[in-house]
C-alpha cells in the first residue's frame, strides 16, 4: 500500500524544508503528494518554467525511498494569467464572477484556460514523466469542489446550447421531449435557451429560490457540466499519458460534491482517486464511500488522495476534534480492508498562513513531531506486515445499484427532503445489509450484474428501458432483486412515464402502484411483515408506494384506509424473484427483510458478527477467507465468531470471542 501525506515544499524556507524532509524520511511513509497549488512557482511568468525546486524535493525523497505523486496545478491559475485573460474566470449561477484570491475560480470550458492548462501539464509531463521517483500524477485538485462545477459564463452558455442542438437536432424535438409547453415555454431556437439560474450544486446559493425552472433542462445542464469537466480533465490526462507510463488520476470528492459522474470521468484514468474526511473521534467510519469507490472500476483498487490527519482549527465553524489515539491507524487499515491501494493524509504540517492557516495536520505548526506523527510512523510499519492482504479479492454476492441521473433528478425535484436523501438511503441499505453479515458492492446501472445473486435498487427514480431490461434479465436468470419506492417513475429526459408505475416493470414485480405520498409525522402507519412465517411489525417511513397485484404480500398495512393493502411484494419471475419495498422500515424489520433475501439468494453470511459499532469485512486470498473487524467505539468490546479464527497479526486463535480494543481492529483468517 502506498501511504503518506500531502506536502507543500513551495511554502518553506530552506531550513524548514530540511527539517520537514528529515521528519518525512524518518517516518517510514513511502509516498508524498505535491504541487497542486503551485502554478505561480512552476511558471512564474508566462512561458518561463521553473521546476528545479520541485525536482530537488522529489529527488531527496526518492533517494530515501519515498515516491512522489505530482499534481497539475490548475486549481489555482497564477495572477499573470488571470489578469491578462479575465475571461477565464468562473461565473456562478447568480452571474457572479469568482475573482482571483481564492481557489477553483476558472472556467473549465474556456479555450484560453484549456490552452494554458495543457501547456503547464505538458511541461510537467516533459520534466517528470520519466523521473524514476515519481509514482504517478494527479490532475488538478478536487474538480467541482467548493461549488466550482457549474460554470455559467457566456462560453458555457454557448457551449450548452450547442450541446443541446447536437443532442436533439431540432428545437421542436427539444420542446417535445422536455415538455416546454408547460408554462408556455416553447422555444423558437436553441439560442433562446438559458442556463437555469437555480442549482443543485452543493454549497451554491440559489439565485431565485421561488423560481421553478424546467426539470428536464436542469438535468441536461447537470449532464453537460459533468461532461465538460471530464473533457477538461481528459485534455490533461491525454498529455500526461503521452509523456509518462505512470498512473494518472485525479482526486474526486467521493460522495460529497457529486457534480461529476465518476463512472464516466474515471474511464480514461488509471484508477479512481478521491478525498475523504470522516470524523475519527468516537465515530464509525462509513465504508459506503469505499464500496462506491471500488465499484467505479468494477472492483479495482482505488486511491485515497486526501484523508483526515488530525483535529484543531478548520476553515470556519466549530473546528475539528482530534482523533482518538489509535483512530488514525484504524482508519488507514479500514481503507485497506475496503480496497484502498493509496492513502495520503491531508496534510503533513500545519500552515501558518493562507486560508487554511492553523488547520489540522500530522505535525503541528511548530514542527515538533507528536502523537499523530508517531501513529503515522507505527502505521507505516504495520502496513508492511499487512501488505500481502492488499491483494485479497472481494467476492461479494450482493450489490447496491446507484446512478447519477437519479441522484441529480432527486435533487432537482426533492422527495420528502430531508427525511429521504437518495445516497443516504443507499448507504443505509448498505450498512443494514452489512449488519446482517452480508458485505455489498456499490455499482452503477451499467455494471456487469452476472456475478451477483442479490441486487438492491434504491429509488430508481429515472430508469430507462435498456436498464429495465438488464434488471428483468437478471431476475429471469435466477437473481433476487429488491427495488424500493420511487422506482421507474421518469424517463431519461426527466419526464414522468405515463404507464402504470413502476413503469415497464409491473410484470417483473407482479405489482402496480396504486397511489403515492410522503410519510410525514402525521400519516405514519404500521406495516406487518411475514417472512417465511416469521412476523415483524414496523412503522413506515419516508415515502409510500401503495401496491396491488398478483405478487405475494411480504408486508401489508395495519390500519386506516390502507389496512390490508400490500406495501412489500414478492414475485417469482423466470428463475428468480423480484421484490418491491413500497416504504422505508425501521432498522430491525429492514434487517429482517434483507436477511430473508440473503437466505433466498443463498448468500453465505460472514462468520464474524457485525452490528452496532463493530464493522466486519470479508476478503478472499488464495481461497481462504479473511475478516477485517473494526471497533469504532471508544471502549473495549468483543466480537463474536461462529468458527475459530486465527489472528493474522497476533498469531493467536479465537474460538468464540475476539477481544477488540478501543478503536482497535483485528485481521483474522477463518480456520474451518
Ligand atoms: C480538500 C482540499 C484540500 C484541503 C482540504 C481540507 O477539500 O482538496 O486542499 O483544502 O479539503 O483541509
Ligand atoms: Zn464557463
């Protein structure tokens, strides 16, 4: 595993640099990431390049066995570029220019900016492409982060119009498919189309909150902006790949920003890279983002380019609490357990200046190595022992299916927000499944379904016929499918289906939606589940798709006018079974339902019991089962095992109970 930190040599005096290099070298880490904000030092004047300072550091680290990840610096163009070409500036949905002075203030569609970005990338490729100490490259920094992924400048507007024209051919076709007749909005030409003024971008400000724009146009703008940024990224990708054989990636924001479709953007990259900042003080680290990361490339290892390093100050707000002793190490092993091949802390030493002054790092501003540094050092040593396990495979037989169009559409037209949030709900299903002893992958609708026995399809709000067919085939061939409320409601144009819902799938589920409503505090009802004779009762939640049909009712309503109506259905279809969950359930009942489906699909449950704050992940190496168990509580705990387990690190055997230290972990091999 590549393990290390982000580092900023361009900030340092020569003495500080020496001090830091010594600490870096003696820590035992093997990777350092640099350069993502240093354009003004790499090209201090137009066409004048200076990489000596960087090459020196790469060399010093390299001679000591530390490889570098070099970044292209395009998140922060230098002053000379911006003042010479002010048209490269980012314009937000309110029409506000982002002035020089922060970061990520460029338009990714601007040709001038693209040209200068290509040039600096080319220089980096030329200079470092074959440097033996360079491990790989990162393009830009967190594309789309801090509300920088939906530029609305005149260049973007023109390009968006062209993009629509290319997709639809004629304005009549666009009018028809987008339902422009609603509120009498039919366009005469593409030139009349404006970028929507309201946005779903995380952290952006609405321009006109009570202004309801066409949802089809809004979804198209999401797609266009995502594609534009991928195009921008690929200009750099192509250049770096021309100059180097080393892996090229970028650092996405995982499930935080969601302005770029990572399934698409990672196609040309060598792996998916992302940043993750979970809390590490008495907190369970959510592994859903890791499962998502693994699913981007069909199970391939991914890179964590930035990860928590400590607490203290923050940009603003409350600040950030320190990790428990042991929590940093636990978190690093946790990422390895879920398929990370690279893990870099952000960042090595606290900045005294700039917007991130005083913020968290491994080493404090004074440069004195303390407990977090020591923990990083111990972790670097530990990772050498765990190295062989990095190669272990995942043989998960269950997967949760997610999709960007669905995610965007549910933000454009939220459904019982904030109770129901699409990705949170997918994450909830993932976690509850894990607690039933079943680890799941997270995959796109386009993924290969053939290796799975159980697919979970949360709220597939937009579902097109080619995908519906994939799900039908999956079930026909023997798979078990659980779809939830809000499935197959709209087509890819973000327009509602006029068929009976779930559109195109009523045959698959043997059920038809009779009526729908949000579940709020005043209309809760009880659901009775009958799963192979075992009964459970649960309050409903979030949403209700009331069902009727030939399917078997696994769950029915208990009272009010819904009494006796089906809310969970099960239907035999071909060689498999398709279930529809019309509402959310409480954890116990949802767990029971998922357990029932695992049984039905013949999935073998994990031999170590998860639950509460204990997380269990199974990996397979040379035909043997390994379990990574994490105790995310601040207290000692014990995990239960059904069969004897060999402790890979301690060399002992547990028959039934595995002692777990506070923020501890165990790596176990199944013995029988
Ligand atoms: C990330 C960013 C880093 C740093 C970090 C928080 O979003 O990529 O440059 O700002 O957050 O400290
Ligand atoms: Zn723009």
